[in-house]
């Protein structure tokens, strides 16, 4: 099981590196969000995309996910 988790983590990190090299910011935001790193994902939206509407949508999605996890564990 540990080997599988390690393998998946390495694949995700490789995908993130590819996205970084190719300047695929939205894809990096997606990967960071799935990894639970919402703060860094939000920082990318603000600094790279400069899209305040997307910031608002991202925060709303994060809040919705938190509530759904609390209500339906």
C-alpha cells in the first residue's frame, strides 16, 4: 500500500512539474487543489491569472467542499 501511495504521489509531482515548465497555470491550480494545498492554488490564481472572479469561484468551491465533508463524512 505504501508503495502505491508513493507511486501516485510521484506521478502527481511529475505532472505538476510538467505543468510548471509549460506554464499551465490552471492545471497547476487543479493539481494543488486536489493535493489539499488550497492556499498555494489561490496564490497562483491571484498572482499568475489575476482573475478575481476565479478567486471568488475557487473560494466558494473550497467552502462547499468543507461543508460537504462536515455534513457527509
